[in-house]
């Protein structure tokens, strides 16, 4: 048994690879639907870590980066690097291209590649693009909770601890906007980064970050002409992004009935209906100033809300 003073004396703050975002020796998962820009995001993050520059405003701890590609060839990666004007060199960025090979990487392959990267290049950060392109357990079932939780991720955790790596696994979202396969994936990693598009904001991407070590966050991103992600000015407005999306949707619909579950589903919002309901109630006054009026009625089994939009009168006209 230890006193609190003894605990504090022995306490060491966790090292990070990206401050307040990714810890050292951690496993993280980047998820999005196809064609959203997961690989671009991963390469930009790799560039920031390889060169010790900030990533979306977060300080990075510089380290060589290993990029394991199971879908893109080395030439495709180089083409993206050139288009993004990234600043890699022979000492800070390495590629393991499995896209053109006849079989998936297995656990033994990873051990050999990781060992080489650790001992010969002193690397600390690895990106696996894609998670499903590596078979660490000789034919695991992606939809099987036990396979994922007891066999697959323990292998990654073992490699993390052995070589002091931080690993980012790139993976797909399913049609319900959750990680494709077993729910064990979300519970097995140290953090989930979700990227999502929305039709109401064609030039924007929404980032949601959940972690067991750092604060949750939501950011609105845009891509510049070099395909680099930047934090968008939209996040500085008075209304949360979900409410702005709801307002834009309602302006188009003019008048309609809905439930909070309907809105979350129709707009593909990355929050629970109950959370959206609280957000909506907290911003009713602001929405009325914008011309959107919300009323509510109750049926035997649910609450039905009614939205009515009227073009607000400009007092200066």
C-alpha cells in the first residue's frame, strides 16, 4: 500500500507521439467510409511526425515513420506525396508495400519488419493502411468479438510494448458509421479518429476523436489545394456543427415533422440522438433568430417535433 505522496513521487507523465492526441506505445484507429481521405490524413500525420512539425495544431514528437500499405503501391504513395508536397527523406520515412504481393502480411512478417524498423532506423511510429490487409492470426473473423479482442489486438499490443511503437491502423466505417466488423475494435484501441463527410458541407470533413487518455474532441476540417487538412473557420461560429447542419437541412425542407433519431440518421451525425436532442434544446432561441421554429407534441410511444422555417425579417431593410 502506497501513500498519495509516494504515488506522485513515482509518477511519470506519459510520453507522446502527438501531444494530447497520441501517446507513445499506443494503438489508434482511423476510420472513415471509402474515398473520404483516410490515406491523405495518414500521410499528412506521417509527415508531421517525421519532421517534428505540428499536426492540426498539436505538437509532435519527431520520429522516423514506417508506412505499411496493403492497398496502394509504392508508386501510388509517391504520387500522393508529390501532390501533397510532403517533405520526406531517406532517414525519416519508410514504405513496406504489400499491395502487389499475392498474400497478406502475417504476424511473422510484422515481427521482422518491426524489428528492422526499430533497430536499424530507431523508428517509433507506424501506419498500417489497411487494417484488414494484415492477417496476424491466420484467418481471423473480422466480425467475431473473440477473434478481435483475444487474438488480433493482443498481437499488436505485444509489438507496441516490445518495440515502444505507436501504431495507427486505418480501417473502414460500415453503413451505420461504426467501425467495420466487431465492436471489439473500438474497445481494444487507445483512441478512435473518425472522419466523415456531409452533403450539406461538400468542402468540409468532420473529425471526431475519442480516447481513453485524452479529452474527446470534434473538429471541422477542410482540404487545401495541396490536399492538406486544415482546421476550418466554421468551428468558430456560434452554433455547433450539428446544429448548423440541422439548420441548413431545415431551410431546404421548409416545414416537416421529425424525431431526433430521424435527424441523426438523415444527416449522418456522429452523435447519439439524446445528445443531439440536448444540443437542439440549448439552441432554440438562436434558431428562432435564424427563422427556424421548433414545436413538440407527444404520441403514445415517442416525441414528435415540428420544424417550420420562415425567412427572417431584416430590420435594416
